[in-house]
């Protein structure tokens, strides 16, 4: 008699039906993923070959399904007649449903998370949030906020449990027939399982990786469509993200590019204070000064007014897509390649930063972040890179008593914490370098109750938060201007990454990375006179070299960016990484390079939407850019793997 109230089927048929159901569930997850994120992937189906998208999707789904089905397959096919019975039938069903559940939950979670990262999650996501004590609350909030996905996931899992087909139980009569059937089925399935995991048949086929997704789409930011989250996670477990490259001999490499900045001759010391703001999610999309043709009112009236008297750049980019990418980029000149620097073993290397270098010159150093101390690993990295003092929620509550200003999820609201930042600097010995990482313009996009009727919801949930933080900046500068240290300070403002957008320009693989890089000097002297530079390309990793150059720093140091003061506009560049593709900006052009070959070239200034791939039409330009990005990658990998993030003389 069958264990379940469903008709059992012959073993091969039951197995085939269950695996087919697994494929259907994965494809439904992908359809939902694209539908929910249609603002990101609206053009994917029309600009890519449907056949290629389907072929790529099935390739990665097959690998993930093989991994997730492995316990089920072993329980079902392992040829041991004495294991057959009610318990094994129940266990086999449970293992199958568990595999599907993992797949559904992981894919649904990324349906919510991908707008913030631009890619499928990898195993490092668990390290990224390992320091968050409020993670259960955040997950609970998201389950409620995306209730339709929660219900959809539960419904899919329920349907799978109902549609599962058990194999006809062994009747105990023909042991010989049992072993012939089971062994034959296992001999057929085992090689298919191996081929499925590897992604193909034959010795010439290398096991597929995340990077293979790029061959099925036209743009790296679309790779998430053909990938699935279980594959991305499973294939990155225990993997070192960094591998040495040997594009050039060592001597030639140094002549093409080096991140070693040597002390300038005759440097004149300029002992100004430095204040760095890293604004959560403040992509250029929200800032009116960068979008003068936009018809809607600016979300950032104060920042617009500050930009009018600052030195900033029309073409400026982030070097990562997450908060934990922004801090190393802006404060240590370290871009994100492959995985966030924080969560790799290379984070144990000796690392410097703008604070550590200036501490050698007698600067006081302090880092401010209104979240629980230790959140996101910021406190550890701040100490590693030379910030001697740290001000988090513990210090705020100690100095201002009580926790009434906590936003309930992440941190102290920006307005009171910015005020605390300005007030605390009055007690820090000059010259000082401090940094502030804001928090309020972060998902779940809430603002204090008293402002709910003042700041409208906006077209996107983040918009009201951006306006709230902009007003908090206004309050900070109003208080700071009354301080003795204000006029002797260089203010640097950037964002950790961009976020929600309804603008086509900021949905591209280039637009994803557009963030402000602003230098404001109250005395407005050169080189930071008021201007919107439309010739120079700037990036987050340029902040450290630019600040040290401005201050007349006379020691060697390592940073992967360049000084925006001493680098000619025609030599300026930017680099970032998305979905296993490096993006290199130089002059009018953007080159996309997959580590082996160039895959796309765009005139990013005349083709902001990246519609026309001109790869192969400008061989000299392409060759020069490919040569330079290879040198950057090779230096990065070598220094990460060999603990070379500080000059040898400083070790």
C-alpha cells in the first residue's frame, strides 16, 4: 500500500517527474525574479536572444538542481534492499522537498536583494551580515514587507510537496530484479549528475562558474537573469576569490601601472583637517546638480547648493555595489574585485588608509557610524586602517543618554547623529581626519515620524530618506560653520553605492556605479575651486591619493586610485567589477573585460544607455585600455595574495 495519498510510479518515471518538477520550480522563480525587478531587466528579453537566455538558464539550473537533489538521489537510488520501507520513503520525500525549499528560499531572497547589489548573492553574504545582531528583525520585516513573495514561496513549496511522486516500493519478492533496476538507474544517473554539475560533457569542459553567465547575455548586469542563487552560493563555498594573473612580466607591469605612490619631491605640508562623508545609497540619480535636465524637483536642495561652491566631477564612479565596498574604496583606495574585501582572507593583510597615513604625521583620527558597534565589520576595519577612535551607538548613548534616536533597525537617525558628529569634533585635537558613514537612507527606507508629513513619499521608497539625510547635512554644516576648525577643513562627500532608480541611465552596468565625489573647501582655494569638471574621470579610490596629495604627504603608500590633483584629465580612469566582468573607464570609453578577453566597448559619453557595443571597431583604443586594466588586475591580485597592501619599507 503506498505511504502517501498519491499514486506511486515506477522508479525511473517517478525520478524523471520529480526532477522535471524541480526545473519548473526554478524557472518559475526566475520568471518572478525578472517580473519583480522589471525596472532593472525590462530590456533583457528584447535585447538578448531568448534562445541563449533559455540555454544559459537551463545550464545553471541543471548544476544547481544536481547539487540540491544529491541527498534525494542517494536516498532513492542507493541499491540496498534492506533500506526500503516506510521510513526511507518518508526520508526520500523530505530530502527532495528540502532541496526544493532551499532553492526557492534562496532565489526569492535574491529577488528582494538584487536591486541593492546588481548580482546574485554568493557564499560571502553570510560573512557580510555575520556581525548584525538585528538580522532576525530585518528578515522578519522583509517577510512582512514582501508578503506576496512570502506567500508565493510557501505556496510553491506546498505544491511541490503535493506533486512529489514516490517510486513504487520494493515488494520484497525479487531481490535480483530490485538490484538490476536500481544499479542500472544509478549507472545512468551518476554520469548525468557529474555532467550536470560540471556544466557539460567531455574532458575539455571545465566546471562552469559564475563568469560563464556572461556568454549568454549582452551586458554583465544581465547575468543575474540566467544565473540562480543556489548555484552562485554553492560554487563559491570555500573558494578564494583571488588568483594571481600573469599578463605581464614584473618589470613591464610596473611600467604600465603601479598602486605604489611614492613621496613627491619638494612636497609642501598643508596641515588641514579632513572630514569624509560616506552617504548611504546616495547615488547621483537623486542629486539635482548632476541631473540639470530633470523636470522633477531635486531631492537634495542642500547638497545641490554645496556642490555649487565645491569641486566635483560629472563622470565619477563607485568601486563597489555594497556598503562594505564603499569604506575600503573611499578610505583605503581598495576597490571591490570579485568579493568584498572585508570578507576575504586578504582583509587580514596589513592595510593602511588615509587615517593611518595621516596618523604618522600627528593627526587625530576618528570614525563615526551610528549603528551598533561592530556592525558590518566597520569598527574592525576602521581600527585596521588607522582610525584610533570609534564612535558608534554605544558612544552616542553614553554621551547623549538614552536610545530614543535609534531608528529601530539599523542605527541612530542621521539628523541627531550628524549633529553629534559636528559637536564631537569640537573636542578632537587638530589637525584631525574623521569619517562619517551615514545610515538613514537605507532599506527599509524609514524616516522619523515627525517628518512623515514634511517629506513626501516620492516616486521610490528611498526618495524621502534621501531628502531627510540631505536636511541632516544642512544641519551638520550649520553647526560646523560655527566651529573654530571649520575654515581649516577639507570636506569630502561621496556615497557607498547607488540604490533604487527609475532612470534608464542609472540602470546600466555603468550607471549602477555613478556616485558623487565632492571636494568642498570653505576657503575655496585651488585646487578645489568651485567647478563641475566634465573632463576628468573620478572614482572613490581616488579620494585617499587626492587628499594626501593636497596635504603635501611625503611618505610612500599603496592605493589603487590616483590623485585627481596631479593626474592630467586625459590620464584619469576608473575601474569597477560587476558579475565577473571588469569595467574600465578611460577618456570617452568604457571597456568590459572578463579576465581573459574584452567583451564590450562603449562610448559612455555619447551612449550613456550603452546601446551600441563598438568592440573591434577601435583596435588601438581597445588594446590600450585592455592593457591597462590587465595591469590593474594583476597588481591587485598579486598584492592581495602576497600581503603587499603597504610599501615594503613600512612592513
